[in-house]
C-alpha cells in the first residue's frame, strides 16, 4: 500500500484527501517511481469535478506528471536503473507516493535541477511542443499568438518558440506580462482591457500571425480566424470559454487557406506519446541542462495542502506551474 490524494466524491477542492491506495505493480517495459513532486494541471481540476475521466486502463488517481527516483524496474527495461532520477508524463497517478511509467516516457532529470522543477516540465512542455512543432509546423521567423501566455503551457510555448527561432505574441492578464516578456515574448496583450484582435493586427501591420495556440475556444474563435495570415494555423487545445460559435462565415477559412486543428494529449496512444517524448527529449534536454529552457514554477505546495493548490489554480493566480511536494514517512 501507499499514500495518495483521493477524491471522496466529485465536487470542489474540499473533496480531496490523503488516504491509502494500492501501490502500482510494474509490468513489462515499466518503471516504478518513488514520487517526490507532481505537477497540477487544469485537467486535474476537471477530473476532480467528474468532467474529465481518465483513459481506459489509467489510474483513477489524479496527476499527469511527476518527478522522482526509480524504485524498481519491470521486465524488458534497459534505459534506467534503480536509483535514477527521472521525470515524465503519465495518464494518471501522479498525486501519490509511487507511480508506474513506461520507461520510454521517462526522461532523466537534468543536471542541477530539483525534483519540483523537473515535475513542472512534462505536461506543459510536451503539450506546447506538440502544438508548435507537430500541429503548428512553426518555422523560423514566423509569428505565433499564444493565448494564456502566463499559464504552464503558455510559458513553455514562449520559450520553445524562441528556441525554434519564431516570434511570439501573448495574451495574459497585466500582472503576468513581466514574466512573459522576460521569457522572450515580443508583445504582451492585456486581454482584460485590450481587444486582442486589434492589438495583434496593429502589431503585425495588419498581416496577422502564422500560428495561434488557443485554450479558450468558442468566444475567441472568430477573432482568432481574423488574426491569421494566409496559410495560417489555429491549434485549439481546450475550450475553457465554451465550445459554441455563432454566425461564422466559413468562407474566411477557404479564402485564406487556413488549417484548424483540435488536439488533446492524454487520450493519445502510448506509441504517439512515446514518439513525441523522444523528439522533445532530443530537442530540449540539453537546453534544460544549459538553462536555455527553464520550467517556470509559480508556487510549491505540500501535498497536505492540495485543496489550497487546486483553489489557487482555479482562481487563475499562477504564472507558470503549481507543484505538489509528495511526502514519504
């Protein structure tokens, strides 16, 4: 047995508690990791409310990313040994003392990086990398508009775009602009007090951007389309504002040859996630070691304070990632 953060019943953050759960048993190709830090994501808050069930076969325990020490290795493993420090993306089970991860999804913790910072990488950076490279096909000198620029994925996307050689514009509340600009974005728009479409078109001399990464959905859709340059791409990763769009003329998409891509990561096949992890690892690990890429950690909570951590995210107070420190007695 082990300790884990569990849900009494679907609802608010007060439904979370630390209780007993079965310790994972690793199968072929898997590692058992003793977890020291886990990242918090919007998906966790939705799952807690009963709105985002885990994929078939995944742990019912919350948590999509973690960092820790390899405790045991299953059959047919070769890349890691007991005692190695690893981090990675998992389909569930991160809010616990132990989790199983496919060894091809695990990455070595970069030199001189803490567990709490390593746990801030997987979900944010893999999601941003997938959106920019795999779906958005971003090129050197292209312009990308990143909504929610102060979020975990947003702060990752700013850095990845810069590392690729692209130029980013972000929307974020004013208190988050300083961090976004320090990370390398060229323009920060206060979406609460500015019309982002007007600001983007003014900044690009009415040309528009080549790529947009969006989490808002319906309320932003028409303005996003108007912000795209010819052959532009819109990658929609979430619909936090809702999914409905009214009175939209689809001919705008035809005239400007636009590509609209919707994507999730958690529901992808393990082969897809492994391929993405491998490509990301080749691109990014050395950059993390050299500090050319940095996970942005806003606040670290003891896992006993998980209620406060979830409420902090739901109040949209964070710039970057919120991390839980997992305790072992």
